[in-house]
């Protein structure tokens, strides 16, 4: 059994003008200053209004918190020098994707060419969590097991109810946009690491993709690191919510490895069934519950989280993340970011205010609440 479960967190932010609250392009000086402050941890993203940060590998949530907090504070400070402010949300409440331009780098130019018009609508931000799994065979073995919990992570993280100024009726509209890309969605099931390499290698050998970084499944083996990378989650306005989701990823991985050490495993369910829960999470967030395929019932997220907390208690205690996991139970009960954004939107409308701007101000407050 693995004895260490390193984690790394990647987040993508949108930059908005402090006065108009519209999206704004990142000045070159902003990127240069951030990169000087955190060499290798801050980078431009596909669109010029985006910026990406990534923590270093950590063995504890406490050290990951310090790292991510410094990164968020750095981006906020440097953005403020240009009258800009970051928000950690998967879709801007009222921005129009047609007004945005992609970052002029060879990599992004090639991506724009390869994806055509689909790429133009990529005005979305996500959160990725890497958990260290040194053994390649173990990575292949864990992928279909961890896939069962991807809808749970999506439901808790959903932060993108608005698109182009309209309520989409979905909790995570980001996923609707992202699923237009090729090689997305739930990962296939591979019986071995060799099968994974053979299957993905076909596309590489044919020149369809240069490497597996162009495979964007909800969960994938990282191309650069010895990790499994969970990619299904919306980015979190609140720092502490991001850390709680990372803690759940870490605890789930430890739990599945603990089962394996006892010659047990999580039951494999068909992608068709997990896909139904994925849709429910995308549509309803924490509002309508997910299907428990074991007893063939739809359970509220509060009940599912109570069950998960029971299953993960040994692992969370060993990892020192019981408070972070407990915070997810509060999200299941009181709502996720999509819930909060809709509440702010409705209250602003009732006051006769600009509801879209009210939501952006709310997101700015949430970004800075834990710094």
C-alpha cells in the first residue's frame, strides 16, 4: 500500500476590470510580475483574460493551503496594479465569448487551428487535482474505481450557472462547453497500463495528437507527473472549498489503495450509469441527489456525503483532513457556488440592480474572503 499521497492543485482564474466588471486581457507586465514572484507556478491560459496557477506537490493540505493562498494573493496584488481583479469561477456571469481572443503562443495557435470554432467558445475555467500514484499499473487499476466518484465531485464544485448573461438552468454549464472538445468526458476503462499506452499511442503514432496532454478526460494519468489528475471540477470562488475538494480526492485515493491492500476494490459500474450521475450533477449540482447504484435509489447529496464521510473517516484522519471533508457536507446541505450565485442574482433583481454585476462583485468578495 502507498504510504504517501502527494497532491497538487491547478486553478484557472478570469481577470475582470475593477470598474466595469467586464473581462479584461492580462497585460504582459502582469504575467511577468507573477512569474517572477512564483517561477513556474503562474502561466497564461488559452484566452487572454485568463491566468493559471499551480501549487507544488504537497503531502498535507496544510502546506497546500499555504501555497495556494500565496498564489491567489499574488495574482490579486499584481492584477490590482493594473486595475484588474481575479475571480475563480468557471463562467463569467455576463461576458460574451465572441469578444475574447486567445493568447498568441505557438501552442495556443495550434490548438485554435486544430479545434476550429469549438475553441472560440472556451470561455471557461476549471480546477485540476493531482494525486501522486507512482506505480503505473496502480494508476490504470484506480481509474475506473475513482470514476464512480467524479459526479460527486462535480456536484459539490459546480460554479457555472450563467452564460452570456442568462441562467442556463444548469449548475455546471462549463462542462457543456468543454464536452464539445474531442477526447473529453469520462475516461475509458483499461485493463492494464499497457492497454492504456497502446490505445492512446495509436493517436500519437498517427500524429493526431502530439502527446497525451491533448486527452482531456475527466480523470487521466498525467503526462508530466506520476499522478492521477482529476479534471471534472469547476473552479472554486472560495479557497477553502478548493482545498476541501482536493482533500476529498486525496482521501478517496487512499481509501481505494487501502481496499486494494486487503484484496478488495470498489465495484465497477458501466460508464453509461456513471454518465447519468454526471449529467445529474451537471444539471442539478447538489440539489436533486445522485443515483446509488448499489441499492438502486436516488439519494440526497447530504445522505451521500454522510456515507462518504463514514467511508473516508479513517483516511481523512490519517491525512489530517477531517475538517476539510466535513466542509463538503456543509456544501451538500447549504448549496454550492452555483446556488450562491443564483441567490445573489435573485436578490439583486428584487432590488432593481444589475444582477450580473452583483454576481461578479460577490465572486470578487469570495475570492478574497480566505486570503
